C-alpha cells in the first residue's frame, strides 16, 4: 500500500481515501463516488478495527463481506483496496494510542469508553500508510467526523477532511452495516428514529430554541417506538460538540438507540435559515 501510494502521489495530483469497516452499502458508495469525482485516484480501506469495539459481541457479529465489497469497489472504479490483517495493524508490542481529548468524552465516548481512541489511532495509522490528499467521512457518524477533524488539526496532518451527508433508506432509516442484523419487525420500527429527528427539526423551524424542550420531544417520540431502547439523545454545538441550553448557531441532535442487541446511531442538524 505504501509503495502504491508513493507512486500515486508522483503521478496523481490528488488521492482520495475512504476508510470503512466493510459490508459496503449505498452510504459508503456515496463517499467513494464523491472521492472519485474530486480526485485522480481513490483508495478504499476495509478493516474491522477491534480496538474501537468495546463490546466483543458487537465485534464478533459485525457483518463481513470482503469478496462482495471488493467486487463492488471494482465495479465503481476504485483504484485500490487496502485490507490489512489485524496482525499487520497491531503486531506484538503495539502500544501507542491517540487520545483525542474532551471532544471524545461525551455521547459515543460516554457510552463506548475508549471508542474514539481506537478510531483515532487506526485512522492516523491508515493515513500514514495511504498518504491521501483528502479524507472522506460520513456525517452519519457525526461525532467521529468532529473528533477526526480535531485530531487532524491538532497533529498538523497534511490531509483535508471532507464530510459527506448521510444516505438514508426510502423510509428514512440511516444506512448502516448493522441494519442487516435487525429482525423484520425491528427494521420496520427503526424508520421512526428519523421521524423523531425530523419532528425536532420542524419544532426548531417553528421557533423552539430551548434544548430541554427539543430534547424531551425527541425522547418522548423515541420512547413510543416499539422494541426501541434509548441510550442517549444530545443536542450539542455542531462544531465543538459542547452541550447547549439554547440553540443560537448550528446545533446537532445526536442519538443512540438499541433494537435488541443492535445499536443504531443517527443525527440531524438544526440550523437557522
Ligand atoms: P463504517 O464502515 O461504518 O466505519 O463507515 C465508514 C464510513 O462511511 C464512515 O465515514 C461513515 O460515517 C460512513 N457512512 C456510514 N454509513 C453512512 C451513511 N448512511 N451515509 C453516509 N456515510 C456513511
């Protein structure tokens, strides 16, 4: 991968990079397509990173479809797929970890301790090997995008971070590799997550700015979804992820819920027009 990248940087004016954990869906493909449009060469990485899972059951059950993913990547004209083994990423003696600090402590960081240390460390390793000009990340994982922007800036890394809007199923459910683990009934109810978020956007557009009021309405809608267990709902500043009491500038409503043992996250942005 390193040799290929070095060569590419000589011949291609820009290399785009899309890191993933595989089990590709339309959301991933959107990132790949955007990178293809904006760069001469595009690299996809597929690595189910053990250090970002704090639940071994989630790691074991994470869907994997390497052959299919490679075929898909080939069919849309991706230039290279980097799929390292765990032993390549974490050989014996590996012991370094990047702690992104306070931006990683709330929301996902609170419920998945050390998750963003795993994410930050693996992404920096991948960037050091792939050496892209642009890094493509989905807004679906809003906090991950904010954390990685922060890491790239703090560590003076020479890469532009590009955030790509969330791709949804027709009924509004955010595409996720974990969706295939939902039962038919859970899948039907899961579309109401997005309805709860869009209802909050409507309330915001109608003038509501009080975070407690907005949050309570999302919580009450979520609690009426059958089979759905809420982990958190937070309304935070869209840049700093700091908690707010009143929405002045751009804010984001982030949430995590469980259907059985399947954990889903989603978010929408609240912005005054
Ligand atoms: P993952 O394989 O889940 O680690 O995701 C790899 C990348 O794809 C991350 O940057 C995600 O934010 C992004 N991604 C995942 N699902 C979606 C989606 N539905 N829409 C846009 N981007 C997504």
